[in-house]
C-alpha cells in the first residue's frame, strides 16, 4: 500500500517489488507528486519536471539525474506488462519528500509537506524563511514561482548547506533590462538568500562552517514561460 500525505494512492497497475525496491507506474507517481511527465521514445527516457526541478530516468539504465546531477539506482526504471515503472523512493526523495516503510503493514509512506522536507541529495530547506517584498513588475505568483525554482535547485545541488532565508531582491528595471540583454532572455528576476555551510564545505568551493549572506540568484524566462536558474553567487 502507498500512502501519500495520509491518503492511499490508487493504481490501475499494482505496485511491484524488484530486488527490495518498490516500483510504481510512472505517470501515477509523477502526477501524485506534482511532476509534469515527459517521454522521449527514441531514447526511452522519462522526464519529470516541477518548479525548476528536472528528474530524468532511462529505461534499464541505473544512472538517473536530478537537475543534471547523476545518481546511481539500485533498480532502474523498467517496463512490466507494457507499463513503465520507476523506483518510488528515488522519485519521491528527489522531489524533497520524506519516505518511510512500515514492514509490519507493508505500507510505503510519502510525506511532501515542506515542514518535513530534508532532501538527502542536496541542501536542507527544512526551515527556510521566505520574506515578502512587494513588486510593481512581478506578481506574487511570479515571485513565488521563482523562489520555488531556487529552493528546488538548492535542494538538488547544495549538499551540506542549509538555506535559511530567501527574498525577492526588489524592483530594479535598469538591472533587469541589462541582465535580460546579457542573457538573451525576455525576463530576468533576482533573488537574494542566506545559507549556512557545514563542516564538509558543500561541494568544496565553499568555506566550511560558515554563513553566506546576500547570495544572489539570477533566473530567466521567456515571456509567459517558467523560470529557469541561470546563475548564482556574489
């Protein structure tokens, strides 16, 4: 049985276990986790997308990717009775969900609430303070979408780091116009964050046991499209 945030999931194809890994129909689990589903038939590649997060799996290939970061799977995506199934734990944890297995009831629990979120593949976004700033350029939804894109990127890429604060940097039409021309984009938005680094130093480029403030995130998009991470740093 699969339970997502307290609700039992229903499948038209029953979950199966391969080498100790629970495998679920790709469309059902992706859509339950809020992921858009893409399929490249020529390469047998499954692509899940959500707020700047990209999860890529290939049929019978043990290497998967989370935002271009390679991950090795115990059991790859595969096809059973003409249905594509994927490893539930990997997909759920890649989105930042908490996963638990109750062997006594054979129940697989998935919790997607941000309060329980600690992504094992990257940064910790469990207690991010999201500050509100009014804008005459972007709507609240525009800013929220940009913040979610950064959070997803941080979770996937900033191992050993804890995101503590993120905020829209404020309206600066001149800077936005300049950056848009530099990056050949219709629109640019800038966010500012603070984060702590543990003793590992993150990916090795950051100072161990330190705090970074006023760290800029630059995102771009085509008009009416989704925000994409373009650059970050000071």
